[in-house]
């Protein structure tokens, strides 16, 4: 296969082409949500809008993985506080599910994808570890995610491909120069300073 027909290039093209029909579905679902629908139709419209948001996020993850795999990922690095990054990631999943503590430091990351990646790791630890809550402890440029159960560790680390979000998160964070390692029952993520 030539470079123009590599799998990562096809995946990127598919992601691009999926965005238009998805935008249509999401737009009409939002329009229906704002209308005067009765139950159960109002619930159905809300479910369609939520599902289309989730599909959009999955497409974003697949597109990011394709860019990384093809060597075409060009992150827009900015200085952010690691504690704020952890808080933003936790907010994506709900503060009742992800606790955040510690003291931050300045790190250089592509902020929005880094936030998604940290949230995806936490989501994977929750989903595959069978736990109700996880904690992100911030120690300067290092984030400790715990607990990561032994049975969930291969999935969270992207070694066992059962969670797209975690698999892409690991590849993305490594592409930024972060190091990831299991430290007992915690996943240590050291972000580049």
C-alpha cells in the first residue's frame, strides 16, 4: 500500500466524511429538543443528541489516532497548570466520580486533547476496574490515577484493545512526550514541563 492509501489515511478520511451527516443528526436532534415535544419523544430527542455528541467524540479520538499513527500529529503546545488540567478532565466525567487533589505545576501540552486523554484514562479505570470513583492526585507535572485495578491495567494502558478512549489517550500522551507507568494500584502520568 502506498502512503496515500495507508489505513491511518483511510481512517482520517472516514472521520472527515462522517462529520457532515453527524452534524446534521446532532443539529436536528438539538432542534427537536428545544421544541415542544411530549414524552416519550422529548426523551428520545435528548438521547439522540447525547448519542450524536458521543459519536462526535469517538470520531475525534479516531482522527487523532490516525494523525499520530501517520506521523501527522502537530500538537499546539501551550503552558497550562497540571492541577487545572486534572480538574477539567474530572469535570468531563463528573466530580462525584473523579476526585482531584494536590498541587500543580506548569506543563506543556495540547490542552483540549490532553484534557480528553486524562478523562479517557479515568473513564477506563472506572469502567474496566469496576469502581465507583477514582482519584487524580497531582504532584507537580505528575498525575496519579487510582485505583487502577490489576485486571483493568492492560486496558487502561492501551495494551489490551478494549477501550478506544484509553488506547488513543496513551498514544496521544506519549506523542506529547509524557511517560505512563503503573505504580502499584496507580497509573502515573508524567507530563512534559
